[in-house]
């Protein structure tokens, strides 16, 4: 492992300007009169030698994504939230990010974006669960919010995802009313904040969830909503068996046992046997044909456990 002080001068300078001044590759390149790719390459070459042992557990695309996140180059809220989910759900990703941060912090104390803690022992990121008074109080993927400090202030990894999920969750009631029949009297009591959020959040479809076991009374729906080109799902289900111990519910995108993607860990189900939550969908969601709610007992599931509910995705 090299230290920041042992980096070549051009690589160390690239990291310093990007981190301390919060500028983009393009802005730094404009100041120096060189191509933006040159700034990008120097910065990422530096990251590659700062923590090589941890980096070996990741592929090139993951290292690229995490590097851009730490350097403040992800200007899109969805990108930042996706990277936070990767850092929370993948121990190798989190380990590399923390190893880098321990060295980069010397260049720009307090300027690095937050690295979320691991999402428990199961390795599945939590689904955001609406809570009274604070729609993000249980959101594992995007807690908190921070204010902007000027045009070139480093975009907060927390506020980007939080704002997007806050808008989606605040609009859940409105979206459900609109998608189902648009005549419910509940819409008259919807707050101004929810109505405003709903005007930005588009309802793309409703998926009915059914149990594979004919004797089961479990039922549910998933609303697909979008804002600014990013999709999310909102799940509501009832008559779900309560969690009894270390078991948990998870939401998967599914084609086959060998082609499945774990989306999120659902909130625990209690005595009311109800489940609700929301989370972003990845850009690859359209590649899958089904969405599943499963009950997991493995601490790190590699494929879906017993299916409680399933529905046709059809994006």
C-alpha cells in the first residue's frame, strides 16, 4: 500500500484539487488546459495504488464507480444512491472505500462523502419504510440530508438519494389513489407536500402480487413510479407471516435461480402481518420478468429463498 505522499506529483495534484475544491474533472481540465480524461485517469491511477489489496476483490466497473463516488464526481442522485447501496451491501466494496478514505481524508479533511455502514450480516440493503412524521426515518439507503454550500459545493451522497426517495415515499398515498381508481376520498386529505411530490413522481404501473401456495392468504401490490428518469418500487402487502427470529423478507428481480438480483431487505413484519416500503430500481430492472417477495434464513443469500409473493414485472 502506497501513501498519498508517495504518489507521483501529477496524481497527487489531481486528487488534491478534486477533493479540496470540489471541482469536476471537466472544471479541473479547463483550468489546466488538458483533456478531462487525463484528470480522470490520473486520479483513478492514484486510487488503484492506495489500497491494492482491498481493490482485488472488485471488478473494474465497481472500482470506477466507487472512485467517482469518493471523488465527488457523481452528479446524479440515482448514481450516488446506487453506489451507497453497493457500499452497504458488498463487504469488499465497503472495505476498499474505507481504506481509500483513511488516506484521502488527509488531503481534504471532512470533504469525503459518507461511506454507509454494512447492511447487517445478511448483505442485503434495507428497503425504505415510510414512518409517521419522517418518511425517511427507516430508510437504510439514504438517511439524513445536508444543505448546499455554493455552486461548486460537493454534492451530498446522502441528500441526493434522500430527496428522491422522500419525493417517492411522500407521494405513495397519492400514487396508489391515482393508479387504482382516482376516486378515493383519501385524496382530499392528502397534504400539500404529498400532492407536490406526486406532480413530479409519475405512476408507471401496478403489479399484483400472488402467493405460489394456493392455501396462503398473503396478498400485495407493487407500484412502479419514476422521477427524473429514475424508477422505484413501492410495495404494500398484508397477511404476511410475522418474522420470528433471524429470518427476514427480501425483494428480488427474477428470471431463474441462476438469474436473480436481490433488490432490498424488507422491514420486519410484526403482529399486524403487514409489510410496506419503497426503494430504487436498478437500470437493469427491465432485464427481469418477475419480482419476488421471499423469506430468507441464510445470512447472505445467493439466490431467492421460499417465495411468499410473486408478480409479473414487465417493464
